[in-house]
């Protein structure tokens, strides 16, 4: 039986199959939920994050954004980056460069994904539990996996959603979705 979902005009949600979630069933404002899924992030051939203690941020029309504990980041894999941004729900974000393994060149320089991650050092009260976590753009990493499934990045350069076979859309971020 089909579920009635509130969507913008012309948006037809994909009906989830067993074991899937529709992003059109996610709330607004967003909510977070703990996840014990095995999340691994690789950059420059090195594992920079490996955790089973992530938080999934769920918001209407968006694939989940995974927030990963700073304690589970490999030593030296993060460095402060310039700039900040503001989220109406979570507050002021600070950006981080992600530093991975060697670029394979003769000088063995690390691969650096500039401003590829962000954190909320002092999130707003409803999202205080995000302190000590970071989110990142999966498109800027070599690979992100959730329970060994490779992640596809949410379309568009602004959002950090993680698309797996577990979620169905359509997803905000693609062409024509700016008014959603």
C-alpha cells in the first residue's frame, strides 16, 4: 500500500522496498539517530575514519548525512581550515581539511581534501550531541562505505548526504531541486 507523503509539486517519491527508507518520510526539522553500521572513509589509499559509532542526520528530501566521532579519526587526518557557515538548525560550522595517504608521487606528499569536512564545536541546544562529531563530503574522498557498501554522494556541491541502497528519493541537490 502506498504511503501519502507531503512533497513539493511535481515530486513523485520512489516507493521504498523492504529494508529501504524514503527520504520523504524523514522529518523537518531534522533528527539524528545513533547507528552501529560500520563506516569506513578512505583518502589517498589510507583509512582516515573507521567507526561503528556514527550518528545519522535525517532530513526531508535528503539522503542521510553521517556524523562521525572525532575520536575515531586517524591521527593527523584532520587539520583546521579557514571559514565557517551557518545552519538554521545546528548553528555555526567550522571546516576541516582531510589529510590522507600518499599521492603516489616521488615526494610522497599526502592527499589533502580541502574543506571537505565540518564540525559544530558549539551546536544549538537541540543538536548539542553533534559536538565531538564531524560530517564530510563523500565525493571528496576516495571511498566511503557503510557496512561495506560503497556510498554515492548526494548531487550538488552544497550537501553532504550519503546515498546507499537503503534509501530512495528523489534527493534534493540534483538539477531542478533548488526550490524544494
